[in-house]
């Protein structure tokens, strides 16, 4: 046993896969310690907040300020309100309004703004200008109004008699240390369509999906193994009968069967465990077939015949004389079953046939909701891409482990 | 020799491929003459029969914010913005007699069928009569309110059905008839009637086409069938359209073709809109403002700012009164409704394309000014709730004796855990998100609510069954805007007409019974005094907010309207008007450029540049 493990851990492929998988598992256990709480809690009101650090504006105005005179500050501020594109658009507007701009220098911000101030009229809809463009100019005008609002912002609070009382002045040189702000929230992967923290949900969903994979893999392997062992060892009518059933299941595409069963169970009954069991129940056929063929090659070995002659029971022969010889193979098959179980959950959920929502997050459900809310068309990559990446990594690591094991146990592949 | 054979084979293949490409029948439309739509038609059109029922023809035979006036026209056009009827086939002269038992109007002299014959009173009469006889939407919808239609030449008189007291049952529904029933030609109805041997089912299923697939139905509208398959449907302008007469529009609508491709889903339609392949989108687009703010696309909506569209209805969660725990506990109904976080629903499901319940407090009315003025806001202010009131909901349940005695976190009623489901069709994402919020609210107040999303076909069968007990809380939208609203909507919320009606698409889907409310509802259509009307609506709002037979989750437009101005411009925008023949300016509603008076948009369109 020790020798086998030593061999296994000398396979670079297995070690690679194992490290990735272990890293995922560790993240699953460690991350919630730093960021505890319900992963399905809706922290954001609204959909798809971008990844980044969010600073409470309310608290920031209360925090202690430092004064910095940064040389590029004014320029940055101007660039945020007035891009080069906006400058070109302003010229377009002047042209549309048939205003003489022959001596206007586009890069002279003050002259441009003054010209705008004199000529922009929100009530006029220039002939031939589209509604979208008209709206654009209104927005541009609003952002330019902010620009010329001066260097001081006044924060006022409502007094007892409803009058506004000035409580603070903010100037362009005031800065706040983010550590001094009471509420700062970092969302490395933003929020999803329900306003949930995607990273927190992803970590929790990975756990659920791995559990689904393990359960599905266990169910599939147990069924496949039992059928394979019985068919292979007993032969004759039992073999024919089991292979008949196995062949029927092989001929019907597993995924179609999966869809039909999931659909007929109905959403109310579809918890994560039920979905996992259903996946397991439809995925056992090839384990049964390959275990059977291995057992057939084993059943006439001398030690098996010896056991038979000694009058050992069927169960004992199978468990002690046959199973150990195919154990390595079964472990490899199990790993692949886990991997395909995770993928099957993702596929099912994507079709809206996964576990019912609001109880536990799974990788498939995350993708399903991201797709339903068109995250892929509105550019909210953080809602689905990390999920795909995690599924790929889990699947990749499990397959890598499997290949590694294969190289160790399969004599024909040994270096 | 081998090479020759290979070459020959290749040639045959290429020819074969190109032949199939041509045989595809792909119509090529000039982009600068075609207005493309999305969000209306999802499958091949199966019928062009305006008096049939078996149809899915969303571009020609359907209603949204008023009747879709492209091909089959109504007598009047409804304008959702000013709540007025504008004459289309008929003149602007409809008038009631003194006791509102008879409505008289005349048909425009210029109004003509596509075959050149005049539109006359006979067509209106025959359209109604055949509807009653074969039981189509017109018959079942208006038969209960209209006794008969009579008239000669261009003059039409509609006689109201009377109740025992000799009063008209509902004059409001007769106004609905004017704007929602497309008139079919009497002669054509006779032809179809004879061809089908008077068999009602056969007439309802007649597709209006001859054996060669050509259109047989005469129409009055500015467009007619041009091409239709499972990929797209195209209407072409009829340049002989009667409406270019000075008594109507005085000109033809601008686009020569109206085209609608069948998209697989909303996402596909949205991609096409972004790419400029679609000009007018009647689809919900989440965070629509990002299309111009972030993507910089030439896309706009009716209003520049949220809610972007004109909200006319409120998708509502209905309580199923067949389930005892719901029917016997008004406190439970109110508590769930109070606990739901509507701000999240509006921010999430509607991406803020709806006013909040703090802005427009809940009642029986849609957010338009006209309807909001119809009830006394102060009188019901104590009864209204803006949502997310967990403490209030818990207190209400405790007070009603619905408590958790076995400590499993779920309250019990008659010794059993209160366990409900919240249901809407699968794939209707904004509704699904709303149901998730209802389930989340249940968790907060110790009521087990699980979500359930059956396929739409299944959902439709179950929720229209008046005896169903499968769905406890389920979603549907009441009426949006028509001359009979808000009465129709109030009737849908609490009217007893719909109790026990099988295949109930009409209203009161939760089967709520309240005789007092029903009596008040019955008085409204006959009430003309404004103060009295306001009093009735206020009383009804009080009952509704106390009894909570259902609760609205958001406000919503009846049709969405987002336009891409890559090719066409001058679509309806806030304040845009259409100049009528007599010089009056009428606001053009954002009604997908097709519905009711919204069709005026087609006459305002211009090409970009």
C-alpha cells in the first residue's frame, strides 16, 4: 500500500491534478472563515455590480480628510467629464446648430466650454439629429455643469425645521484614507443578477457541486461495480440479463434520460441530493461494462479457483479475490464519474432542470441565472466566466489525476 | 478520368448548394425602406383570419397598448397617454343617448376595403353578429354587454344590453369594443361562413388564405401580408390605403415594409437590436440604459431616465383562495405581502424600469396621473405598505395566532406547518426573480415558500383552472389601459363574474369572493358623477388593501419600446406629437409604433441622415 502511494505521488500528472484539486478544496474551507455569512444573501439592490472596492459615500464624507495637492488631479477630473470624443461631439453639435466655429480651437477647454455654455439649448431638437444623440448631449451638458460647479462641494443636513444646515465643505484637494472609512466592501468578482457576492457564492457553489459530483459518482460506481462484478463472475443467464439491461441504458443517450427524469420529478422535489442521485442513476453503464470484462479475465485465475474449491461464499470470493485486483481501476473510474457528475449538474441547471433555487448555490445554477439575465450579452463577464473557469479546473484536475493513476497502474502505459 | 469525375461531382455539388440557397425563398428587403421589429412574433404565423381564434399573428391580429392597427383596423384608436379615443374607420363623433343605452357614430366616407368597396355599418354589424354566433373573442368579450348593433349606410348604432332595472350593464365595455375589435368585411364573412358550411369551429380555424397560400381576407389597414414563413414575417405597404385621404392621415406611413424575424429568445432579439438589425424592440431589456451609457449605441427609450417607459399595468402575485390556509387567514396574506422586498424586485427584476411603491403607493390603479386621481390617497394611506417590513409582518402573524409552536422555525396553522409555493412560468426571468424575492420574504417571517417554475403551457393550463390547488401564490398581469380601465382591472382583482369560470383567462385568478366589493364594482360603469366614482374606487381600494386577495410586485409597461436609430429616427419620445389634419397636436404614445394611436409613429418616421 505504502509502495503504491509512493508510486502514485511520483507521477507528475497525478500530483499536478491533486494540487489543483486540493487548492480548490482548501479555498472552499478557508475562504468562508474570512468572509462568513449566507452566500445567498442579497447585498446589492440591483443587478451585476462590477468587481472592485466599494466605499460608502456617506461614511467617506464623515471621515477625516488629508489635503493633497496632486499635480494630475485637475486633469483627471476633467478627463472624466470631458473626453476627446465629447469634444468632437460638441463640434458636431455646433455644426448641427449651424454655429460659426471657424476660430474655435478644440483643445482650448475654456473656449470650448464657453462656446457650449452660450449655444447649448436643451429645448431645441436639431433637424436630422437622432433621439439617442439628443439625449447624449443632454447628459454631456449635465456632466459639464458639474465641471464648472467650482472647487467646493457643500454637504448639508436637514435641520429640525426642515431647513438645510451646512455641515461640511469638501474641496478638490480633500482625500480620505480608505482605512478611515467605516464601511468599505471589496467585491473581487462583483455581484450577480440578484445582487449577491459572486466570489462568496462561487466558493459555496463549488462545495455543493463537488458534493453533487461525489454523491453522483458514488451512486454510479456502486451500481456499476455491483452489476459488473455479478455479471462478470456469475456469467450465464445473470450475465445475459444484466448486460441486456446495461445495453438498453447504453443505447438511450444518458443525458436525454437525465433530462426526462429531472423533468418528471418536478422542481419542488429537486434538491441537490436528488439531482445527484438521478445523475448517478443514469451514469453507471460504462463502469458496469468495463468492470465485467475485467472480472471475466480474472474469474478463471488459479487463486479464484482455489477459493471456489475451498468452498468460500460468493460474496467472499468477489470481495477478497476479485475486487482487490480491479480496485485501482475502480478508483480511476470513480474519479471520472465525479468529474462527469459535476459537468452533468452544470448542463442540467443550464437547461433550468437543476436543483431548485434559493436553497443552495451550485455552479450550474449560477450559470443558469447569469444566462437568463443575459450576462453574456451585457458584458457582465464576472457572473459566468469564473464559474466556467472553476468547472474547467475541477474537471481538469480530476482528469489529470486519473491519467496519472492510469500511468502508474496500467503496465502497458508504464514508462 | 478520375479527375474529370471529381470535377464533375464538385460542379454538381456547388450547383446543388446554390440551388438550395435560392430555393430558400429568402426575401431581400431594402434596408432603407424596412422597419424591423422584435419581441412580438415568436413562431410561424398560422392565421390571417380576423374573426378566428386559432392564431398567433402578433403583427396583424393582436392587441398590446391598444389594437395593432397595421392590417385590420378598429373604429377608434386608443391613446394610452391622454386616455382618449381617436377616430380611425369612424369619425370623431361617437355619442351616447341620455340614458346611455345607445351609442351612435358614423363611419368615415373615405374608409375603404382593400378591394375598393366602402366600409359600412353592415361590416360592423356582421363582425359583431358572427362573433356572437361562432363564439370568438368579440362574441364572448362583448356579447354580454351589447344587445345588438344596427345602422344603415355609414351610421352605426350600438344598443347596450340592459339589466333588470333597465340600465345598461356596462357602457365602458362598449367603448372598449370601439378600440379593440378589428372590423371584418361583411361579404368576406359570408363567403367564409358558406365555405365552412356555417360550422363555428371550422370558421374559427380558417386561416384566411386560399390553397395557394394567398391572402383572401380584405383589410382596411395600410399594410398587408407580403411574406411569411418560420424565419420571418413581412408586411408590405398598400399604396392604395384609404387613410391617405385628408380626412385621416393625409399621407402613407413612411416604411414600405414591416418585418419581424423569429428570434430564438429575448437574448437573440437583444443582440439584433444592438447590431442595428432591429429598429423597434418590444422586449424587456435589463439595464437598458447601459446600451447607450456604456456601449454608446444609438438606442433610446421613451423617457431618457428611469423608468424609461410608460408603466400601465402591475404584474401581480395572486393568492389561491382554494387553499384553506390562505383563504382563512387574511393576516397571512397581508404579512407575506408586507414582508416582500419590492425595492429589490424593482431594482433587480425590472432594473429600475418601474416606479417604486414609495413613489406610487399601492392601490388598484396604474401609475398614470389619470388613474391615480381616481381614489383618495389620504383615506387609504394607513393601509398601504412599501414592503420589506419584516417586524410588522411578524407582529401581524403573532397577533393572528399563527405562531411556531414546535420550534422548527416555521409557523403552524391547525397544527401543520404553513408551506406554500410561489409559481410563474419558466424562463420569464423578471417574474422568476420576483418569486425568488417572495420566497426570501417567507423565510424571514417563518412561512415556508418554495419557488416553482413549470413550463408556460403547463402553467397556463393550471392557473386558468378555477378549482386548482397546485399553485398557492402565482403571477399574472391584470389589464393595462383601455377606456374601461381602471374598472376592468378592479373587476379582475375582486369581481365575482369570474368565479368558477373554466379556462379562465379573464380575471380573479385566485377565485376571491367578496359580495360587498362585487356590488361596488357593479355600480362603477353606471356612475358618471366624478365624486361618487372617486368614493367607490376609494372604498374598493380599502377593501383590497385590507383583504389582500393579491399583491402587485412592480409596475410595468404593457408594451416595451426601445428603438435603434441607425436607420430610422423620429420615433416617439417624451412630448413628441403628431399633427392631426385639423392642426391639433396629439401626443404619440410609445406603443411599439403599432398599437392604438401609437401607429401614428409610422407617419412621423424619418431616415437618418
